[in-house]
């Protein structure tokens, strides 16, 4: 479908009644036209020069809040002049507050030089309803406004999608044929909230390392800061020592998949080796360091039920290869690790609703009712995907074993709850869960993946082609070009015993 060029100009007013949740309408205030080869900048990566691969228009605008004291939702949508009839909504990251760059490649995309926009997709995203403080991206001061918090939780997802659907109908004369969501981390949480809360709005989703257990993740981050502060400097572990811990894991667990390649792939066998790993790690750490490490990677639980039943988040798989160096602050008192700063701010501004509240040694039971309410808004581990499944929706879920911010065991716990609800065979008809050995949190880890997830999802949704025999390329700088099969959980890639260890065909799924 071709865009109606003489209709593409700013301003464009979107009536409130075209948005399925309460707003005061929306306004497109900026319209830019790009031809092939033009340099496009802006969004979160302001200043980055991205060459246009096709002709398109980029619209920027705001959705006006129902509460006039709340911030606007800022959004961006890029509209190709030759449209394939499909939309891709980008998720955010961290505590959001920035607008995703819509002409950029996707997380783990296989063709870096050819983002979805260049393939004819309309691509869009928003800041979720607040602007991040550039002096402190982890500040939740904006959450003092109720509508701003609710927009961040998930309301902005539907509001933004509805605005873009209106614009497609206005500017192409047609409604979208398919709407997909693509996101990782908090964007992965948004991905799951989108198909859980607005299941009829989406046809498919690709979800990476999602913060499903948002409340428990916040509480764990703050607890970990408290642990380090209590033990003091003696509990701190420096970067070199973290590297030694990872090497110990490799020495004991690499090769359990048939080849020593710097990747721990056979996680069940590695778990069986945990006693040996812990003993070896304890020998290079002081008692205080070992106490801190064991506390930080322990499960997080609360003594009351959260919104969707679970009250425990499994710990980080450090003894299976993940590094948590980034969870350690510069000093115990500084509490300046990113996740800790965010957790402290959430405790103060969102849980306690008081910016002056001291988050140290926070007792969840003291705010039980409030935490349960926040869990309903923020947590995304609801296993009820009935409506999404019944309408033919498809979900690709991806998690790395070496993720230092989202524990792989938590994502697997969620997937197992889906299998319990639907049964393994039925779940496989609309969910594919890929656990990738060595993959981190989008970056980092020993195997940074590049794969064609969006094309795979689209083929599954539109043609009924079930994802099979998928592969991923490693784009880590030191090992770029390695190819491994992507294995549906609980399978993992096992070396067959001969053949090029950098080729997928040298591995079987076990």
C-alpha cells in the first residue's frame, strides 16, 4: 500500500474518541520526509546518523493526558511510502522516559543494515508517558502523578497503538493487517503486558529477557544493596574476581555439551556441578565476599501473594555462567549501581509514595497492600493468555542463560506456568521459548545473538509456518560468525563430536 503523500503534514489532530482509553486526544506536531540515503537522527540515539534505506515519513507527536497535570505521552512513528500492511511497536527499556528510535535495527536482528522500516513495516514507540531526567535516568519522581505511573505500567501501550492505527487509516486509507510487539527487558515486560491486557490488539510478539516479576526484581535489587552495605567494603568483589568466578564455572561446566567453547550450554548438568563450583569459588573469596555473593544470588520472596500468584523470584545463575558485576556499586554506601538506584527510587516514589522515604532495609510487609496493587499494574507473569491464543496470536520468548539483569530461571519459571496451564503440546502451538546459552541482556555474554525473529514471527502468524530449525549467529567482537541452532526449551545445542564447531550443523538438539 502506498502512503497518500498529500495528506502527510503537521499538525494532525487525533480525536480522543479514536483512542480506546481516556485521553484528551493527540497531536502530531512534526513531520519529516526521508529519501533513500538521507541521514536520519533523533530519538534516544540523538546524534546517531542512520542512513535511510527507503523512502518514509517520520511523525512525532504527543498524546494529551486525561489529567491535565500529568505529562504528555511522546511518540514517534515512521511510515514507509511503500507499506506492507503491518505495524511493529517497539518497547522501551529501564524506567523508560525516552522515545525509541523507529528507524533503528531491532534487538538481535539478523540484518543490521535493514531494519523493519526498510522492510515496509510501520514502526512506532513512545516514552511511556514521562521524560527521563537526564541527570538521573533512574529517578521515579514522575510517578508521583497517578496517570503518569499508569501510563508507564501499560496504558501508554494501547494509547500509542490506537493513535498509530488512526494515522494508518488516515494516511494510507487502510487499517493494518497485523500488529506486532517487539521488546526486551522492561520492553519485554511491556510486550507481555500488551498481549495479556490488550490481547485482541496484537497478532504476535517477540519478547526478550522480560522483567516479568517487576516487583520482586525491585525488592531483590534493594535487598542486595542492603546486603553489601551491611557487610561493608569487605563484601565487595572487583571486576577481576568476577572474571575469575566465571572462569571457574567454565573450567568445571564448559564441555558438558560436548565441546569446550567458552559457553555453558548444558545447564541441567551444570546445576548438578553446583557443589563443586561453589567450593572452588569459596576458595578464591573471603568469607565476607562469599556471604555477599550467596545472598545476592539467592531467591527473593515476600510473605504474601502478589497479583498473579507467584511470591518468589529465583536467583541469578552465577554458578552456571552469568556475571553480576554490574549489581555491585562503587562502594557499599554509594548504592550507585544502575539497578540499585532504580530500585531505591521505586521504593521511595512508587511503593512508599514519598520521595523522602529511606529505602534502606525496606520491609515489604509494611506496604503490603500498596505492593499488591503495584504488582497488578506492573507484573507480567500472568499465565492467562486465553484470548491471545484464541485469536491466533503467536509469542516468541527469548532468554539468555548469562543474563546479568533478568534471571533465566525466572523466565523459565514463567514458561513452566504456561505449560502447566495449557499443556506442553498446546502451548507449543502459540508459544516458542528459546533459551540461548551464553546470551546476556542484549549485549555482553559469550554468545551475542543475531537472528531473524521478526520474519519468523510474521511467517508463523501469516502463513502458519511454525518456527523450526532456527539458527543464531554470534556477533560478539571476539567470536563473531559462530552459528548455533536455536533450541526450544528444555533442549540445548550439543556438539555431535566432529565437524566445525562454528557451524550449526555440528550440533544436535538434546
